[in-house]
C-alpha cells in the first residue's frame, strides 16, 4: 500500500502542542515548529477507520482492555523484534512518562539515587526530582558525533543508595540503537550492584539497524528490567494516551501495578485501546514505508546542511525521526544560536541544554514532516548560519 507522506496537513487551531503551543513555550507564534516529538503525517487510515467505527455508537463511557489487544502487542513484539512475551508480562497504562514516575516511586525510596545517561529526554529529570530522588548523571561519551556509554564513569558513581538506571533505547536525542554487547555490559553492572533498569523503548519501531529489546537478551537481564513502550510515536497517536509496561519478573510487575493503581494511571482512553490494537494488527507496511521516508529526510538534511551550511552538522541517527544538530562550529554562544533560530530563522527546535549540561551547542530537530516543509525550514536555518 502507498502512504502519502508528502501530503501537507494543517494542524493549527486544533489544540496541537507543536503548533498552538509556540507562543506559550517560545514566546513567538510565527515559528516553523520542528520540536515536539510527534509527526506531521496523517495517522494511517486503518487506525482512523477503527476509531470512526467505534464512534458510531455515540457513547464514550468507561472502557476495559481485551485479549485481542494483548494478542496484538504480543504478536507485534515477536514479528518486529523477535521478543516473546505473554499477557501476564504486560500491564496497560496511560503514558510512558507517568509510568516512569510510577517506577521511580515503586523501586526506590526518597533520597535514593537514579542514574540517567545524558543528553537525554528532559522529563526524566522531572520524574526523578518530583519523587524526591537524586539524579545521578552518567554522560554519554561523544566521538565526532557518535555516542557510546561511559561504563567506567557509571561504575564510579554507583553507591549503596543507587537503586535505578533509566535506559533510553533507542536513545532520544542522539539516535543510538545500542548493540547487544553494550546492553550486556550495562546489565552486568546493574546486576552486580542490585540496580533496577527502566528501559524506555518507545522509539523501538523507528530504527534503521537491528533493535534488541533489553529484556529479550537473557532471563537474567529480564529479571531486573521493566520495559515501557507505546504505539504512540510510531503511528502518531500519542494524544490517545495508551502505553504499556512489560516485565518478566512478576514481583517487579506487581510492585509497579500497585503504584500505577495508586496513581490511577491504568485508566486508558477508549480510543487509545482501539488505535493501539489496529496499529499492531495492521501496521507493518505503514512502518516499513514510514522508516524509508524518514531516512530519506535524514539524508536530505545531511546533504542540505553540508552544501549550504557546513558549520552545522550531525551524526546520522540509527533510530527515531529526531536529529541532534551540532552548532559548535558556528562559533556563537548557545544563547546567540537560540536567538538567531527564533528571531531570524523563525524555527522552533528543542534546546539541547534541556537534555542535560552536555547538550550545550546542540538543538534537536524533528524531521517527521513533508520533504517540502523540511526543505523550507532548512533554508530558513541555513540563511543565517552561513
């Protein structure tokens, strides 16, 4: 089937955070928004059709999950990632970020330490701090734009109060798909030090090399891991608030369930169930075409900047539609770069500093939009960063 990713859709005036939130977050309304990590592509018709069909009753009361939903999740993980899970390993929740926060409460106490590997998705910091835990930063090592884990630094920072490591896999914003060897070494350290791993795998379907779910590597690793995932990023249904946690360790999953129920994050949007089931039952061709289009956009961005603005560069991501732009060669201060982007280029990108202190001179660009719109945005950027 052919999906038209070149089609332009108008999201303004729809309470869309990416477009209608510009003034609130950036202080300007007339920006080209390439920031929030959702896509400017239409949600595929096989999802929309199921939503419309379900809406025909014109009654939107409380809903419950179904065996068919679990079967769809189980089948998807096996087909796409060769990961065998069971219904009893899964617990439905209304979002990955609320689940992160619940995990931190479930598996640590106030004052305990939680490791995050920066630069990383900003809500992680908020989740740790809001639960009165201490953030321990394990900065990724960067070599000509390519990031790897600094496991020596990680081991040096572990104390008796270190209870959790937050793994972003694939990594947002640097786009790494961690190799099996990297994951095994990380897990060995955590096993040795009795540290729980929360593995955020929400970008696992949009990858350009083989993705390995952490918990699928071995039973030993599975016993210290809880995985958080959703169809939201892959199928552009994040606003429907449907996600799930997976753990092969019953005690871990039961502890998580207890806090999830306490926080009432197990109640799922009616249409979230419908959309997730349809996505995982019918979405293979869509994802294959989507990944091809996104990677073409990534390559286009690389060539465009090389030819028109060589002082901005990035390493090709191995996953996601997010590009970690490096502005160091512009010789401008971080504040000046941000000012030029907003006031002259009129482009809204995510500020790299929000991802951690090693995000200075970086900005995150979302390339999940039409090639025409991407070309316009890159032109507006390069015009002022010659």
